[in-house]
């Protein structure tokens, strides 16, 4: 008993060390923590909000796509279940608005043609160097995986709590915070190089090469959603989550049943085990 | 072990096969009638969990290999191809990635169980060695596998870890070039890691076979740490151990599913969704969680070679464990002081794991140095000294005796509780008869509040002489022993039917 007590005390002391050592201290150049937002696709029962995905897609096409690629998305993906679910004809029509390079043809020449559903999203720049030249020296990253490839560190105790709440939205929280977090003037004492913008959420150190991309009423929503930066950022972040994790709905749907199955199986196995062991005297 | 009668096949075809390849009797003798100590608790089920995880990793890995492209310019894209275009590719890939984590989780639980119950002690040293060899092989497999997606963390983890070998005096640089197949991590490195990642699991499977073989020669340890003396103290492996194991496997898979389906990227690092870029070093290079304690030890030592040596030594020291802990009492259940240090070691390992995820600067380095020194001190100083200073409790004669003591205690406790109830009821009745102002019911309630008094009196009044005083002096820690020795191992507190 005494040793149990002492070991409990050790653990408590350890926990104390952990908490005090991780008390956030925002040093210069460190980025702000993005606040958690509400997302329809969070948690075990989360689903994408189809209208939101379509709005986000619209923002992406009209604003982001001029600089950011979407190379892991093919036009056919826009019609797949658990996503934007455009009809076959709509997908064809969207694809036809873009041109892709094909070839070589019978004369050995490369040629351009309208995209088909099977084609992947065409890149905005020929290569990264061209992209960097056009964007303050930094090539805009491909947007297909950004929602999973960016996240501010959650820190203690959030990272422990996240295990129980199945928090997987640090990436979209970050994207939303970044898009809405631009400040016109850097705080005093912070120097920002020419062409860069000040953004306290930016993980790469507050000076970001992307100029503020969104403005109120920059995109005309058809469903009556208010045309604000806030909505644009939220919608495009959700769209980017879908682009990074297009099978999320299928995964969670199967997951709930798999979990239930295992829970019932486990309970039954326990009862069998108990019954078998009742025979044993000890 | 333990005079088990060999199985004789009953059908003619069974007998025919038995003469040519005795595989039926092998399976029956080793996995059905194999005698298992009765008192095994739930910590003994992780061997089966590990077997299941190994099979899951093998199957998902084989399927992934059908769709993956081991080439520096195509590996990352092929992973996305699996995630998006292959039927249920996301499921297979997430299962494999998270499966590695849960494989290690089960392995760590399995190993700490050995540490607590002294399962590495004679005659199980060779069994323990092969366990440590499996750990080493699994670490190599985990590391080579993590490189394959060719994300930023893959690339830089490969760079950091292969560079460790440059610390070897004289030939270090040549060895690194030989390992990498070039001057930096590149396509040749990826392809050879892929080859090794496919080879090593076969070696793990072979080591597991030897591990199980060694286990079946010496038999399972058990929470009392006392060898079973007769078949009465054992149960056949099937259905008793198998059923318990399968139940735990289901619970473990439940936990696995929680991560796999609802937070498959929780245990990974976001940077690994950025394609490898040799020109851009991530701000913090962090390994997977199961390597963090070792990574902390590596960085705690200010000297590069020293760090590498310390990291490898932290595992190699485990090979010497059977002799470093020379106490003849096997189970931590009977060693109060050992038990205390065991939990400090667990806390130390968790602390090291947390430090491994922190940048190697400032106070973190100092804590890591302290924790590293403590880790080695536990094995090299504390354990040998505990052999001298630990005052183990009196061991029961046998497993049966240990269980019997537990039964007696339970019976005595039940009797005492019954006695108390009777006394209190009588007391209340007496007072009611005496015509107290309070009603009998209220008196009973008041008595409840003043419970300690009758409890203290009861044993003197009702217990057989001799039985209780001895138990009373051993008090609380004894209760704990019973708990470990009996309750967890027995049928989860099922009522006893022994005559």
C-alpha cells in the first residue's frame, strides 16, 4: 500500500513537472494558437456539409486556384459520394472549363484540349520556380493535402484530451485562422520584408508571402450565405479538408459499425470466458 | 513441462499423418492441452494481442506493397494513390500506420509486465533475450517503414538516424555512405529501406516462433512467481487462456478502431503529408511516439558518439537484466521496495517519452539528462542493490497455498461482515427494548456512523485465535499482494467452487 501511495505521488509530481514545463510562453516569432472552430465533420459521427463544400469549391476556383494547385484531385472526384456529389453532367461541364496538356499526337506534338472527368486538376504554374517568381519568391504549396499537412502544436493538456474527443481538425482550424488573421500593420518592433504580409498565425514565422487573398464580397454565393471573409475562410477550409480526406465519411460510417461490432463481440467473449472459468476451482 | 500426456490422434488418417509429420499432436500439445498456471492475470494476455497485431501488420503490409511504388519521385504520390483510388486503400494504409503504434503499445505493456513479475529470471533468460531481439527487430522495421511514405518527416528521420553511424570513429563516414547508397538520403536509400522493411517482418515472425518455443519449454511465469508444482495448479491453454486472450484482443482492437476510424492521423506528424524536400529542414524533427524515449536518451548526451552508445545501451542493458536483478524472489508482488522502483521506472520512461518530443534546448536537456541517468541507474544500481536491501514478504509454499490464503481472507472478511451486521441488529434491538427515546431504526443509522467501533471489536469477539493477528500486522500491503496474486489471475473474482 505504501509503495502504491508513493508511486501515485511520483506520478502526481511528474504531472506537475509536465504542466509547469509546458505553460505556454509566446516568444517573438512564435505563432499564435488557432482557436478551435465548429466543423460539421468532427467527431465519430461527423459528416461533410455538402453545401459548404460546394461553396468552398467556388471560393477555391475563383480565388485560390489562380496560385494553388490541387494535383491529387481529379474532376471525377467532384462527383463521388461523401463529397460535393455533382452529377455526371455537372462534372463534365466543370472539367470542360479547364484545359490540360495532352499528347504527343500523330505528328509528335503536345497539344491542349478541354479536360475530361478522368483528368487531374491542372497545375496553376508550369513549375515551382515560375510559381515562386509570381508570388514574392515562395512557390504556393499544392492545396490537396494542406488540411492534413499543417497544424499548430496542440500542447499539453489538449493533446491528451484530443484522444478522447477524436480531434482531427487542427489543420482546418489553422487554415481558417490564417485566412482571417491578416493584420494590416505589424505590431511595433516587428519588421516585415517588402512584399510579405504580417500574419500572427503563420507557422513559418509571422511574415507570409501570400498576400491577403480574401475580401468581403469577393465571391458571389448563390445560396444566400453572407459574402464575408469569415464564411469564405470557413468554407474553403472545409473544402480543403475534403480534398485531403475524401473518404472521411466512408471511414467514419464504417468506423461506427466496426466499433459497435467489436463492443458487442467483446461483451459476448467476456461472458463466455466467465462461464468457462467458472468450472475452475482455485 | 509438467508431465503432460502426449496426444494420440484418434482417426486412422490422423495416425497416418502423425507417423509422417506429427503436426496434429504438436498443435494439440502446445496450444490446446498445454498447461498454463491458473493464476495468470490479464497482463498475461498481451502475447496473444501481439500475435494478432503481427498478423494484421503482415496482411495489410502485403496488400500495401501491391500498390506502393518504392521510388523517390513516386513514393509520396503512390501513397496518395492508395488513399484515394485503391478500393479501401485508406483503410489498409491507416490500419498499417496505426497498427505499428498499437503493436508497440502492446509490446511495451508486455515488457513492463515481465519487468514487474520478474519473468526474465531463471529459467526464462533465453525467452527474455528473444523478446528483446524482437523489440530490436521491430524498431528497425518501424523505422524503415516510416521512411517509405517519403514525406518530410520520413526523409529527415532517415537523415538523422543514418547519420548517427557517422559517430563511429575512423570508419563512420564510410559506413554512412554504404548505408545510404550515396552521399545523402535518396532513391537508393528508399529502395533498400523498402527491401528491408519487407524482409525484417519475416525475421520477426521467425524470432516469435523461437520465443514461443522457448516459452513452451519453460512454461509461463505467473503473478506469484512460483512455479506450478502439479497439474492441479494449471489449466489447459485451450479453452481457458485462449478464451481470456481472445476477449482481451477484442478490447484491444476496440481501442485500435477508435484511433483507426476516428483519428487516424492523431499519432502521426502533419509534416509527413509534405513531400520530402532535401533542401528544407523541418523546424523540429520528431520520431514516432514509440521511439521518443530512446530519442530523448540519444539527445541527452552532449557527445554524439556518447549519445548513440547510450541509446543502444538503453536496450542492450535489458539483455543483462536476469543477472542485474539477482533477487531470488521473482514476482514484484512480494517485493515492496522493488515495486516502488518499478513504478518510478515507468514514470521515468514516460518522462523520457515526453522529453523526446520537446526541442533539445534549455531545461529540457537537463531534465532529459537526469531521466537518462536514472534510467541506467535503475538497471545498473537500483536492481543489484535491491537484491541486498529489499525485504521480500514471506512467499507462499505454492500457487495453491497462495490462492488458499486469499480464499481464507475472503471468507474471514465475509464472516466478519456478517458478524457485525448481527451485532448491530442485536444492539439496536436491545436499545429499542430498553425503551430508548430513539426508534430502533435511528439507532441503527447512528451505529452506521460510528462504524469503526464495532469493526474493531468484532475480530476479538468472533475470529478463531491466531488467524487474524498475523494478517493484521501484514495489513494493507498484504491485501495488495492478494490482489495481484489471486484476484486478477482468478476468474475475475468468480465465486469459488473448490471443495
